[in-house]
């Protein structure tokens, strides 16, 4: 293989390690990179909430055990290549909520116990689905 052939066979992935490409088209790699970047911002924000709880009013402050569970969820979802949420926010009573919003749907996953989350999927202004997820420990 000459130098030109070798250089043309290198996958350039804008910072994504080659080992993660597995033949993935460049457009998909860019999307994965953007999603991972957003997830890292979410995780950093959750860590900041953990480290600086006084930034919240006492009634709005996320519970430390629920923050820990939310960070664990965010890392797991990021590592499984899940779409990053559009919003993450304290949702009252110490809970933490992740929201995924599209043109016609809204999914809310609210961490309400260290090993349990409540999810609600809205389609338009109607509840399409709701239930509980076991987050494990």
C-alpha cells in the first residue's frame, strides 16, 4: 500500500476515535459526536448541581441520592448511544427530570428514587404512555 492509498483509507471522524466507527457513515459519526458532547454537558451540569447545592432555593434543591442516580442514568444512556435530552432540570421535591422534545412528542423521565424513574410520553397534548423504569443500583 502506498502513502496515498493508506491516507485515503484513514477515517477522519472529527475527534471520534476510529475504533468506535465500525464502518459507520461520516454523517452518523457527526451525529454521535454531537449527541455525546451534549451528554457530557448534561453530566457536567448534574455534577455541578451535586457540588454546589446552594445555587438552588431549598425547596428546589435536587436530592443528592437522586442526583447520583441521574448521573448514573446519564452515563448509561450516553454509553448506549441514546439521544441526548433537550432539557434536564430539578423537578421539585428533590427529583431530577430529563426531557426529550420533538415537534409532536415530549418524553419526560423523572428520577424519583435512587433506583426508580417515572416516565411519561406525550403525543400532542395527550398522554400516550406512562410507567416506571427500574434503574438498578
